[in-house]
C-alpha cells in the first residue's frame, strides 16, 4: 500500500500512487511493498537534509529507506518514506515550463528509485538511475519531463 501524507495541497493523489506503482513495477519483488509519500515544505526538507545528510539547505526530495525489511506489525515489506517539498516542486516546475503535478510525479519516481536501491553519486550509477527514471516517465506519458542534473 502506498500511504500519502498531505501536509501540503495536491490536486490528485492518484497521480502519486500511479507514479510510485509504475516505478515499483521495475522491481517485481517490491510491487506488494508498502511505502509512504509525504508532501511537505522547504523547512522540513531543510531540517532533514541537514540532520541526515549534513547539507544545510532545502532540497526537492529525500528518500529514507526502511531499516526493517518488513513492518513488524503487519509482516508486509516496507520500503521506506519519500518526502517532497511542494514549494520547491512548484519552483522547479515553473522553471522547467511544466505543471506542478508533472514535477511531483517525477520526484515520486526519483524518490521511489532511491528506495529501490538506485543512486546517482557515481556516473555509472547515475546513468542507470536516469535510464530507469526515463522508462517510468515514458510509461506515465511524461517523456517530456526530465530530471535536472544535480
């Protein structure tokens, strides 16, 4: 199950669930896993970025893979949490010339890939992650939306 925590307004949560599901389809063993998507603000992402990554600035998306492979209460695999800054997503969407809904779907795909073990610290890892991200975006009908280089 994909849990959605709307701390900020979003017009269509089905888009978030669909983006996450299509990404989980890349790893069939994870397709029945639970995860949480939190739509929040720059302040929370800034605090978490500083606390967990040592970066003293806000960011658009953070992923926190679960420490436990299964939820101890349900026994269902739990992948982890994705937090998205809605103000940052809105800024990035405007700068790129597409909708906030499209940007947030990209961030859900990106964050879910991190929960699945993808990374982009090294060039080879980044190429694999961007390829997977592109495949999901095409499947979502959003091939024209590309991640910004970090």
